[in-house]
C-alpha cells in the first residue's frame, strides 16, 4: 500500500495552514490512504523533513502549504537523492495564501479535490530550476519561478499585510510597490547564446504559469518542455504600470510593446546599475545582489497531479 508523508506548514497563509490540518487528516482517512502527518516548526524545517521522509522509504511526500512549503519539500527530496536511490514523487495540497505552482499541473486548490488527486496517484515528470547568487551562492532549487525586480519587492510587501486572500493581498502589495520600486535596474540578460540589455521593471523566469494568486505571467509555459519562459518587463511610468496590471491578470501582456517573453534553458542576469531584488518560489533570495544565474534541470521530479486532458 502506498505510504504518504504529509509535511504541513501551520504558518502557511498566516495560520490558514494550521486550520486546514484537521480537514486534511479527515479527507485522507476517508480515502483510505496510509499517511503520517508532521508539522514544520521553522523556516527550512520542511527541507529536513522531506529529506528524512524520502530516506525513511515513504512512497509519496506531500507539501501542504503554499509555494514556499512546496519549494522546501522539493529541495529536501532532491537532497535525499544524493544520499541514496530514493526518488519519491512530490504531492501538493494547497493551504497557503498564494498557491501559484498548482495551476501549472492543474492541481486543484480546494482540499477535497486535492486529496482525491493524491488518491488517484497519477504522476507526471517535470523540469525544475536552480538559481545561484544573492543569498544562495550555493544554489537553490525552484519549481515555479524566480522573480527579479518589481514582483520580488511586491513579495516583500505582501508579507507585511494582514491575513487577506492571496490575490487581494498581492494586488494591494503591487499598488504599494508602484511607489517603492517604479524604477528598476538596467540589466544584461545572457541567455542561450543571446544577449538582451534593457532598463527593466521585472524579469520573471517561469517554469510554471502564475504569480501572485492570479497574475498569469506565462500562460503558455509547460513545466516539462525543457525551457523556461522568461518574461521581461521594460521600465515604464507609474501610470503605465497600472494599465499593464489587467494584461498580466488576463495573460495578454505579450501584446504590449513593453513586455517581451523569450525561452531559454540557461541564463545569467547582471545589474549594470542598481541591484537585483529577487525571490525564488516566493522566498526572498536577493536584496542587494547584482548577479544571478539560472539553469533548467530537465525532467527531474515526479509530481502527483491530474491526468492531462487528451488533445
């Protein structure tokens, strides 16, 4: 029988994760799943718990939280591979304020449907990424995105807000960020043998599709195609930022002249002036750094998710 290890972050969504734990336990029992559930106790604890769960022989390791929890469990599972042959897949239950990785694989955000996906146990092998620089000179794996510039500052701001809905919080944070970070650095992006130099508002390296619980940065992205979708927003005025927001909400930003999307498997991003505030799956990895390197690692991990609809 499949054994599940559920790593639940009680602090996800400013306490939403803790309230969800009894429901998760009830639903998994109703589905007849064999599971153990453990709570994270500090930042980084999920990495340790996931690594140990893999070494202990669990068949599926489930991240119950937001994107930060998913990121920690991913990093722990990949650490375990260096210690032995263990390769359990990653499961996801959405209990965070923002759950932006889930749409890339059509993972339901509602817990009843999410637990049903775990019961069905369909798996898909996907790409992940590694970012190096800033606060992670040793490198950090990611599953959804590395965001540089505007969305990283917005991520810092959203953490300061009360416990509201993820999308509403991010929208408020964006409005605040317009007055804090309306002039980004000029960057040089070296990607797959090409160079792009431009004043920027943001650079989003997307393995998934969505940010901020409702901003479709890369609606055409696929997490198993061997390439990132790299969204580059050039420097614009505050007023123009406001008019671009609806396009990012609908995923139509590439129709706007200030936004370009390129596809690449490896890139280096250097600030020619200013700095590179950056986040990795919602966790801040750079505040005053000036250089980041990002590479795609193709087809590295299985994720429990719904079956893809037939074309």
